[in-house]
C-alpha cells in the first residue's frame, strides 16, 4: 500500500451532505471515496475536461444542430444548475444524462435490462403497425 497523508478541508454543509450520501451509496470508506473523486478529477483534467468512461474502449461522436431558442434555454439551465450546485454542469454531462435517463426509462417500460438491449442497433421491440384509417373512412381501392 502506498504511503498516505491526511488531507483536511472545510467545505459547505450542503456539499458535505451530498458527499456523505454519495459515499454511503458507493459503500466505500470516506478515504476511498475522496481518493476516487480526486483521481477521477485529475484524469478528467488530463483529458481536457472530458470524463473518461470506465471500460469504454471506443467512443463515438454524436453531433446535431439545434435552434437558437433551445440553445439559449439549455445555456440558461446550465448556468442555474452551476449556481445551485456550486459545480459546473457541462453541455456534455447534461445531454448524456438526459439520454441515459430516457434510455433507462424506455428499457424499464419495455422490461428490457441494458444488458439485453441489442448491440447491433436493431430495435428490441417489434415496430408498431401504422394506425388504421379513422372510423367512417375507407381505404381507396
């Protein structure tokens, strides 16, 4: 085991609460949890601010354009969250969080675990048939 040294710092009470809750959920000791946070922080800093995802050998880029109004709403939200939490929320974190949340919900509704989701990009559920013609209308034929 490497030599260790104590590190003490006064932090805001609400941040302390968040750290304690997250540490408890992780099942780690305070020393292990803080060590992991600091290692993750310096790895992210080394990688230009990009979080390195564990066990991820390849990454893909998704790029798309959005309207100015939506962009400004997102920017305002990121600023509010940064002010509220005292931690900068990036566009990347925000969008990835939304995607993960939506996929988790869709998989939950489909009763499919993430491990069961197809890896070839195919849809795990059959596609819905198009809606039939409304009542009173007949198909031309």
